[in-house]
C-alpha cells in the first residue's frame, strides 16, 4: 500500500485554479490490489484538477493498454483503453448522504487519494468479453487453438442426431 501513496494529490498548498498531474500505471500498481482482474498494464493517467473554494473538480484521462486474454483462443493480447471520467470532491465536515458521486473531504484533510478511483475506472473500462481483433489474422491470435476449437465444434455437430421424440411432436403443428 506504500506505493499507492504516489497516487495522491496534496491540495492544501495549491492555489485556486487549474492544475495538471500525471501518473504512470504499471504492473506494480495492480500488484497492490489483491484480487485485481488486471495484472499487467502500460497506462498513462493525466488528472486535471480545478481547485475552487468549496470543491475540487477532477478530470481523469487514462490511455494505454492492459494485458488481456482472448476469450476464444486464450492468447494474451494488449487491449487498448481510452478513459475519460470526472469526479467532484467537496470540502465539508458534514457527511453528504445519498450521493455516491461526490467525495467528502473534511477540513483537516490535506490530500486526496486517487489510487482507488483510478483502479475502479480501469477495471470498469476493460471489456466484459475479450476478443482478438480479426481473429486468426493478428500476431497475438493463437491459430492452433482456433483450429482445435473448430474441429471440436464440427465433431459435436456431426454427433448430434435428432431425437425421434421431437419428430413425433412436430406432427402437432
């Protein structure tokens, strides 16, 4: 968790207005999260912070690639990500209820931790199903695995014969 301290912004010394911060997101970042779906990545995160008297407005721009496994051929390939998100943090000692979109910063706090937000944005942006582009035609696609899958699919289709009970039911149409 000590390395995640690099992903915080001390906002107390900042003047009102716009500020830009840049972070490198690599494998070491995801090693800090025990059950992370993403293990390897090469991402750049740019945070544009607008400091106002009562709040911080954080605009996140995350670009780069994460290492993903194709759901069809099981080959590892780089999945491109381009993420844009915004987060608002208000200065208040009162707890804001009913709004999960706003971070509450107490008067005694002097920095905002971004590691959790960055981690969440990346994991949400990774596609639910991963597929190699142009299957069989990219350097990452495992062509041998695709041939094996096709053979198994063909064998299963040939083995399936229609159950005669279904033929009897078709007469009722």
